[in-house]
C-alpha cells in the first residue's frame, strides 16, 4: 500500500494529471490517458511504455 503523502505528489508521467490508487489491484490509474501503472514492492512503475491501457 502506498503512503498518502506520496500519492498526493505523484502525477501521470504522460499528461501530468492526477492519479487514482486502485487498492484492490495495486495500480495507479490515470483516467485522462486511460493508463494503469503497476506498483511492485511499494514502488510505482511510472514508465509510459510499461503502462496498461484500459
């Protein structure tokens, strides 16, 4: 689980928009870009090419 302070400062690397934390799937979601970023070992993987489109 990610710390709320970290979530407050993170932004989508593609559009710089807000991210939503999906606790159930442990992913960060950008609704504007329609991308999901994985979180591994409590570290967000913010690489656009590795994000999952939805």
